[in-house]
């Protein structure tokens, strides 16, 4: 991970699974969450592979009981700036919240609004996707993302 300093500042043990394959992204999320049961993890960081934060201002904080943290919300995303309901890219979610809504659906292939469907199920269980406003200098190259 490129943002190791932010993770070290949390004094957290980090486990990562990177899968490079043309397949259902959601299946990979489901597999990853199952693989991380031992050792038990308190929360998951669901990443699109093209959105790896490099800026230390983007923190991997523990999500609240209210719902997951959307680390790359619409106003920071290089392609979805005008989609205020966008909830994909990078989501930090408690394992209990992820399990309660049944994880990500395996019904979607490629880019297919799977993040939107996941957000609907989160809301149906009373969770809110938390957007934390942070100030980051953004240039035209969007250099705080790898990919």
C-alpha cells in the first residue's frame, strides 16, 4: 500500500489481499472478507484497484456505528464528481455492518452499479454512508491516486 504512514499512525495490523483478474469485483470482495476472518479484522477497506490513496490526509479511520466511511467521495473522484450519491471506489466498513447487509452482491459483472445497490441495502438497514470533508490540494493530474 502506498499510504502506509497513515496506517502505521493507527497502530493497526494490516492484512491485504490483491487479486488481479477479469471477474466479478464483488466476488473478490466476498472472498477477501472470508479470507480475513482469521485473524479477525474489525473493518474492511473495499478498494477499486485504480483508486489507491497516496495522500496521507486520506485516513483509514475506524468507521462509526452509523455506517461506513466513503474515503473517495464524489467530490474527490476523478470521474464521478457530479454524482453526489456515488458510493464506490473506496469504502471503509465494519465487518459487522458488511455481514449484516449480506456483503456485496454477486449479480453484477464489471462496472455495473454494484456499489449503488450495496448502498441501497446499507440504507435499508439504517446505515448512512459517511462522507468526511477533507482538504487536499488537487491538481489536474489527480496525483493522489495511483492508477
